[in-house]
């Protein structure tokens, strides 16, 4: 066999392995929707009778939702809107926010829109693990009623276990994610075929006529059902966020080869069951299985929901890292749990918050049906925002005509708004929870961003331009201590406050001064070739700019190790790092409202220290305190 043929075979094998891996991470959420989606569509609150026409109508809605929202919108169009290979609403926002004064207002509004969509994903991150695990554990009641009093304790125990193992990362567990999820999807398809054989006419529900007829017959109640039908496509936004981990083609292959056919077969199998046994509507997924299969199916479903939850938790970690890098939330400790996969990270503070939130949701809502009422409004809002931002990408980046972009995106937006409107009616029944979380996160993000700008302005009022300080050195000729001092600063036009303070006290400076600024660019990764930028500014002083993408974690010693600066070969473990430490006070000065200034001061006090965030050697760091009135 030729070398070229070997290479082709390896390439083909790699593509299939990537598609298999995508099953476990990308489609975990959408793959567990059959546990509750059709059941909730016939929820008693919708007043929809379990009749032949209604079953066919809902199945038609489910089928065309999967085709239009996932197959066409996300896989055909949205996945093409990547930012250097990365997906997700923050990446999409970065694509449509040009940095020009002419578009400053437009940029600010688009960023706010993208941030609000991002904030709502945190609400989704709370609900998905709760409803997925709870719906799986509820299957135990069908085995024996003895389990009924223990459904909530078992669910909470599984959630605690799930969040407790996050610190070990998904590297080892990830190896079984793909195969186990493949087995789950094949089981879905097999159960569907088992029931469709008994009622093959159910396949006629693929005809969109049944969906239109359903709305004509049920009108307002039919519209309300859209809130439950939406549960079949809730993984769409997570699918887009995971683009950077696998690439477009593996995600598409996995969907069309495995996920879509297995989901359709299972939903139609549940529909076939309901046509001859309407009472099965209380839990059609588990009741479609033979009695001997019920126990192993509950176990498999529980494992699959854990995988689905794992994927979404990791997604929240990724969003948090992006938001930190872009300056929208305070620094937090981010640990990489794999030497090979950059996307496998662990954020302890966020993990703890998600765990507490999930446990409280299970205690408060008690059943998956109650949780379903809270599910949907956050995701539908984010999907609508994605459509709007995608329209701008199509117009600005791809140069689509207004008619083409408007026709395609307008169609998608109508679908999004229909789902959004149906879910909006569930706000009083629990939908307010993810909305409240989203608004809270949005306020936190915007307060931190604006607060950092305000803080920089206040400090700037107290410092002098760096050029004037260098002139002062040239005039006064202070004593130069042997060694290298690295002053960390967000910008290098002004003299770092830590240097001003230390110079006023000691009347001396180091022989070599390095003013270092970390620049986060609105791209996922920065090529190593332009990672570090060094400039000499005279007097033994240098400016160093270290560039990172929003998907990268800063490691300053790594970038400085062996760096040639003038006649110095830098050893980062022998330099002294100076960092300013602010203590903030809210005042009546123009800037932000008092409550936001207090919130910003609280955020600053609880942010991860710069030493840990930039991975500096602790024994070589000196913090210089400063009190600032906001």
C-alpha cells in the first residue's frame, strides 16, 4: 500500500473518530431531549387531547423543528460563521463589531446584545443538568413505586457526584463519551423502530400538512405547545459553541449519519406508542421499551444525561474563560485539565455555583415537568440574538445582498420568535429563573467592564505620562538597583502607579525596567510569531506587549523565558514583578450609580489576584497598594 493511501486511510479514520467524539460532547444535550420533550407536549396544562391528529401534528412539528433549526439554520449556515475556527455567541459578536469611531455606538449596542445572549446561557447551564438527570431518574418510578420518595435525593446525589469529578477533567472520561453516546443513539433508534413497526402509518407525520392542521384545530393551545416542542432543539446553541473543539465537518457528519435519524425514529416511535395507548403519555419514552429492558434503559439514560450535563458544564467553563479574557467578568482561577486538549478546563468557582444552583432547582421544582416550564426562554432568546448577529455577518463579511440575508435570516427569526413567544408565556411558571440569572450576569458583566474603564480613568488622573517620568529619570539620575523590575500595567502610555509609589518612597529604581502589558485580542488564539512585542524606550527601559486570544490563558513567565531584551537574556524567575493593588470606595463623583460602584468594588475585592491569573512566581511579586475613589 502506498504512503499516500496510508495517509488517506489515517485521515479518514481521524475524521470518523472526530465525528464519534462530537457525539458525546456536542450532541449530549439534544440527545437526551426524547426523555421529556414529547411527554411535555401533551402536558395537561396545554389542554391538548391525545388524539390521532394531535399526535401526528406534534410529531410533524418536532420533525420540521429538527430540520429547520438544527439541520438548516445551525449546520448549514451558522456554523460557517466561525471566528478563526471558534464558534459561540461571543465569537459571533466579535465578528460584527468593527473598531472604528464611526461605528462606536453600533459596536457598543451589538456587544450589549451579544453579552445578554451570553449571560442567558448561564441560566441554561443551571437548568440542563437538573432537568436531564431528574427526568432520567424519574424512570425508576416505572420499575417500582418504592423509588418514588427517593427520586429527589438520588438526583441530588448524582448531581453532587457529577460536579465533584469536574476537577479531574474530562480527558479520561471523554474516551468513553463518544462510544457510550453512540450506543445511546442506537438504542433510541432501535426503540423507535420497535414501535414504528407496530404502527408504520405514523411516518406520514413527516408531511408538514399535519403541523398546519394542528395549529388550525388547536389555535391558541397549539401555539402554547411550541414551548414544549422547542425542547427537541435546545442543544443548537451549545452545538455552535463547541465548533472550535471538533470543526464543522465532524459535527455535520455525526448529525446526519447518527443523531438526526435516531432522534426522528425515537420521536416517531413514541408517537406510534401513543396512537394505540394514549395512557402512555405520562412517560412515553420509558413505556415504549419492553418490560425486561426498563431497568437497563433507566441506567443508560442516567449515564447519558450525565454526559449531556458534562458537556454543558464544560461549555459554561469555556464561556467564562472567554468573558474573562475579553474583560467582562473578574479574573477567576482557570485550570487546564488536559495537556492535549486546550478546551478541557475547570473553573472551581463557577463549578461550585452551578452545583448549588442545580440542587436548589431540583428542590424547588421537584419534577422534570415543573422544570420544563422554566426551560426554554433563555435558549430561545439566545437563538434569536444569534440570528440577528448572523444577519450582520452575512451582510458585512460575506457580502450577501440585503434581500438574500433578509429572506434567510428573516425566516429563521420568525421561527425563533415563535418559539420565544410560546416560552415567554411560561415565565410565571418558572421561566423567570433563567431570565433573572441572565439579567444578573449581564449586570455583573457590564458593571465590571465599565468599572475597569472608570478605575483606569481615576488612576490616570493621579499618574503622569511615561515619557515625562523617563525625562525625570534622565534629569534626577536616581540610584539604579541591580536587577530587572517588571511593572504590570493595562496600558503603557502612563507611568504605572506602582512605580510612582515605589520611587517616591525609595528614591531609586531598578537598573532595567520593563513595562509589561497583556493585550487580549478579539480572536480565539494569537500566533506564536506575534505573541510578544518588545520596544526600547531608552534609559534601560523597555515596553513589552504580550498578545493573547480570548480562548487562551496567560502565562507570563513562559512567554518571557529566554526573551532577548537589549543585551539581557531574560530569566523570569530572577526578575521582580510589581503589581498595583487597588482598594476602591464608592463616591458621588460622575461615573456609575452608587450601587454599581459598590458592586464593582465587591467584584474587585473578590477577583482572583493577578499573580495567580498571570501565573507569576509568587516569591518574586511585590504588590503596591493604592486607595481610589470611584
